[in-house]
C-alpha cells in the first residue's frame, strides 16, 4: 500500500469504520502477535496485549502521519511501547502483600511465604517513600505500586505529563540516594 492509502485507512479507522479496523487488524495482528509472544510470558498475556494495542491504535489513528513513518513502523512502535509498558507494570507491581504493609492496625498475616528479610526491606521501602515530598510519593505509589502509566497518573492528578515524569525521576533518585547511604553504613 502507498502512504496515501495507509493514511486513508487510518483516517477511516479514526472515523470508527468497522471494515477499516478489520483491515488494520488483518494486516498487522499476526506480526504484532509474534512480537508479543516473544516479549510476554504467556499466550494469554500476548492475546490481551494485542487487543489493547488495537484499541490504542483505534484511539490514536488520527495522529498517524505518513510523512513521519510508514504505517507498519508506526503500528509496531505503538505495539512495542504498549508491550514494554505492560512488562514494566508487571515487573514493578509488587505482590498485594507488599501493599498490606501500608495498612496499619491489622494483625492479620496475609503472606506466610514472606521472609523476615523481605518484610524488613518492604517496611524500609515504605518508610523511605513516606519521607518523599507529596507529589513524588503519590507518583511513585501510583506508578509502581498500583501499576498506572505516567499518562494515567498525569490525568488522575490533572498535572502536566512532564511534571509527573520529573517528580518520578526526582523521587526515584532520592530513594536511590537513601539506599546508597544506608548501604554505606
């Protein structure tokens, strides 16, 4: 297909034409699925990711510019970003038991498999996070403990994305500094 045909296809996708979405899916689903199976741990994760990617493609179809990239490049870039975000959320999302350390006053032990060393690390981490300025603390909790993307956090807090990225960067840098100073002792 030519760049013009690709642009027209994406224009039709943006307009919500089911045939255009089906055509886009037919062209790129197998390629995206192959990459998803290589990156994601299970077939179910890959299938979920493909579905989410096509929703994202549909929502952002009006942003496609054939002068900046071929359609296949644009689709794969969006797909790859989505899969990487998914992997980061999964890797960064702690077991629910870690979040239990935030709830004070409960004597229930929800995690008998957790070692005392893990318990101590989690407690120290939560104490360090609690010492951060409010915005940094909120961004880190929402992004790492609750698995939201930075764009979602930006929307939730009604703050510019750049501000959220800066708060995350500064907060993580402070946590690293605190960790290094603790290790030096």
